[in-house]
């Protein structure tokens, strides 16, 4: 497989990149991608929500009034879930949302996503993504020249200028080649990737 490498400044094809079909021509496996995307998104959930049951709420040790003869409904504790300041019936507790995904499944999902992005024309390859100064307007101008708005930039070397210029753009994502995850790849309309990043995927996903 060959992909055109575009020069960001001239917006013209500068060269072609040879890629392995074993990584970038993988059939689209939707069930696998869905499972890995869900597991990846679940792994970042904190799961720290906590509430108290009636046994954990302070107070309520004494029976509010006698069982019979008051005309009121019987009550055994002022910390019943029916009472104000009472406990929660089905109280939420800290939990771990992470799901087990082995390395073969994860690599297979990445290869399937990348293959689909390339097949549908959603990947644009450049030699590098460099900015001479940390200005957001310079990055906006560069992406506008490539006709990119909702885009994830994947590079093998994130410069400080590029990081500072991109962090205030809502529809532009930036990540290093070692930090790419399936959720990020499917979240954006286009992916702008350096040739070095593609070569890294070719070496690691075989």
C-alpha cells in the first residue's frame, strides 16, 4: 500500500510512503472495535462516587417514639431512607469500571481502525507538523490550508510550540504516537498523521 505524503506549507504531494498491508489493510471488525472502545473509555472512569446507607449515617440509635398509641406511623430509626437526613436505600459505592482487554485484541482493534480510516480517506499524511512560534492562529492557518477542522493530530515528536498552539482549539486534538488510543481515533472526523507515526504503527502492530 502507498499513501501520498503532503507538504503542509505547499499543500502538494511531496512523496509516497510504502506501508504494510498486514497492518493497514485489515478487515473492519466492528464488534472488536466496539469492545475495545468501550473498555478504553471505561478505564478512565474514576468510580469514586460514594453514598451512605442507613447503617452508616450518624444518629438514629434511639427509637423516635413508642410503637403504639401515638397515632403516627411506627418508626424504628430517624435515619431511615424515608426520613430527612436518612441513609440512601441503594447507596453508590466506589467501584472499578475497568475491563480486561489483552494486547492482541487491543492491537487488532487499532489496526482495524487505522485501516478503515485510510480506506475511507480520513487520514492525511505529512512529513512533520512544525510551527515556528507558539501561535494558535498559525496552526489554524495551517489546518485551513489542508481543509481540516475537526482533526486529531498524531505525531512522533510533539514540540512545545505545537502543544501550546493547539491546546485552546476545541475541535483539534493532539497526541503522541505512544499515547494514541481507539477512543481518540474514532472521535474526530479526520486524522493528520506524520509519516514517522505511521511507521511506528507499522512496526508495533504487525
